[in-house]
C-alpha cells in the first residue's frame, strides 16, 4: 500500500474577512505574507522530493479559508494543482475552510478540480462559544455544511478547539460527538493558544478570559480523544504545528502550547486506561509491592510511559507498585492495553 504524503501550501488568513478572537494565522502558519504567484515554484520544488511511485501525494491548501478567497485566485490555485495531478506528480487536493463558506456552487467547483478532502474549522457546536469567539456563524450552519460535503462524496475532516471562551468540558464532548455523528472520517484537536495582537490576548489581559493550563488542556483533549477513538475516527493532529514564528519571543502570550502536546494527551489517555483496567480487574490491592506489566500496541511504548516516565512514576506512587514495565504487543490495536502482574 502506498504511503500518504501531503504537500502543504499555507495561505494564512487569505480568504477570511472574519475576526475570530483567537486568530493570528500569520503566527500559526509561520507565514508573514503570501505571494500567490510563488505557489508554482513551491509545488515544483516539493514534488521533486517525493517518490510518487511509492506514495499517494495530496496537495493540501491549509491555513486560511480556501473557499472564501477570490474566485479567480481559487481557480488559479486549483488549476495549478490540477496540472501537477494530470502530469502524474500528485493524486488529489485537500482544502481547509469555514462552514459558512460552503455551498453547492463551491462544491461543484471543488469536485471538478480534483478535491477529495475538505477540512472544516468547526471549533465548537455550542452557539454560546461560537458567539463569544466571534466565529460569525452558528452551529446549525456547521451541521448543514457537513451534510452537504458528505452527501457529495467528499471526505470530511472536522477541526475542533479546546478551551475557547465560554467552552466547558461538557460542550467540548458534545462537539466531538457531533463531529462523529456528522460523518467526519478524521478529526483535529487544537488547544486554544493566546497569540499576541489578537482580541483574545486583550481579553486575557483584562481578565475576561482565563486560558487553560497545559495539564487542563491535555486532560480535556483526552476526553474528546476518547470519543473519537471509540468511534474509530483517527485524530490526525493534536496541537499546533511548530512554526518558526511560534518561537519568536512574545509570539505566544498564554494558553496551552507545547511542541509535543499530542504526546501529553496520548500519555494521559494511556494513564486513564491503565487505571481503569486496574480498577475493573480489582488489581489495586494485588499489585502493591509487585511488578505491573502493561502491554500496549506496537510503537506505543513511549506514549504509554509518558514524558520522562511520568506515567510509570504516577502508577508507582498511586498503587505502591514496585516496578512498571511497558511492553509492545503486536496483537493489540487502537490504544488497547493488557495488564499482568508478577
């Protein structure tokens, strides 16, 4: 089976006249300006680094509301990508956009230009959160856009955020369940990061917004990750990508940014599952002073152990375990675990 590769083309804030309180796409994407005429050179360089015979290549327009840009520019980018697809250098196109920039005419254009995957910045299905964040649309508009996309046969990816103004663990779980029920084939989870030069930064500084701590953001992300995992929906991103501009002093004013945020969330997921299994199997009285062996799927030992062995230490302290071993088991999948004592 061919390996999947994205060629990302970032179009920061292009096509989005809206002013969400949290948004500073130039900081998030690492792009301080966008030259549409430079995309062809960027694509030409990128395809030369990919072995198309062994890879399925997708040209991905990220970072802005793609379907909200001027029609001439949107068609230019789609036709440019189409030339590389027709020449055999790529297979398909992925775009990201807002729910209120989806209609039947737009979907006709996308279908005619090799687009197979549409990522929607849903962020929340709680209208109070959408209003407080100045998203400029309602939850019902998001539902309608999702239905239109899936009914036309596109693959839909739902993006949601943790810790927005007015958001609660309950509303975030509700959002995750809506993403599942609306037919998304994958999801992204982003904790809210407070960037300088945003309205959210001003809200934080005058006390109208309290950002989540890193631990709280990881815990709340873990709760929605469990919902997606139970529905067999892969989470293809947890946390922001580490753009160079994120490391400029003062770029981040607050909130839950960590370069390995996903690892923190998966670590929490495994810790909760191990604790649940201990309680379910009534092992808490039997493992004191003994070695606990945790079997996890292939490639998951580091996540289950936690950063700096944090999960091992937590288990030792909580259950007075002598030692914790975490081993790979190729028979296990999807974050399932198996416990043994010795």
